[in-house]
């Protein structure tokens, strides 16, 4: 599992770095609208060409974070278990948020709607519930996740209260 998390974390970071450093600035994109590529020439949305690869990555990331959140709660009290939990949450919420930002920057509101829909599966809802439960029970704090994932995690947990300290005893 650790190797899988490291690979997924590396992929997420590479994706974020490439999207951040190699994507054209918003002004340049605004001047090139409408977007034309092989997908749009076939009458598809501009992101459709790479969607099967992107969706495959989403599926693998979901499986990994569900596996991490499915561990016995007590494992989150160990140093390794806590680190694995934080790495999983950081990868998942960081990539999800980064994709929304990139899709919005590249394709505006239609891209944002697509990204939101792509991250709204039943597995995503399950991950959100398990994340809220882990926080509520005191197994992590939002400021413990990686900085690039803090905003979406904080937004998810804004109405939740952490009431437990299961690892302090």
C-alpha cells in the first residue's frame, strides 16, 4: 500500500506541477477561444481526448484512498498509519482541487461542471463521508494534510466538529 500511495502521490504532484507550470496563463487561453483539438473537431468537449486517461487516474486514486480510509481506526494512531492517512487524503483532495482549477482555467464554466461531475461518484461521496468521520473522531486535523490539499479539506469539514482524541491515551 505504501508503494502505491507513493506512486499516486508522485503522479498527483507531477500532474499539479505540469498543470501549474506548463498551462498557458488565463489571458492567453481567453485569446485562443474557441479551443480546437481532435476532440472538438469530432464534436466532443475539448477535454474528451484525454478523459479516458484522466478518468483511469481518478479511479485508481479513489481505490487507494478508500483502502487507506478502510483501515482499522486504531492504525491511524501509529506513526506510519497516520502518515499514510494524511498522504492519501492529500493526494486525493489535492488532485481533485487541482483538476477543478485547471479545467476551469482552460475551459471555463463547462470545464468546471465536468470536473465537479467527474468527482461526484458514489465512491467520492463515500470518501467524503469517511473523511468527515475520521476528522470527527479526531484522527487528523485539516492543517496536517499537505498545503495543496488544505483548502478543499477545510471546505469539506467546515460544518464538522472534531470531538475525539482517540490516539492520546
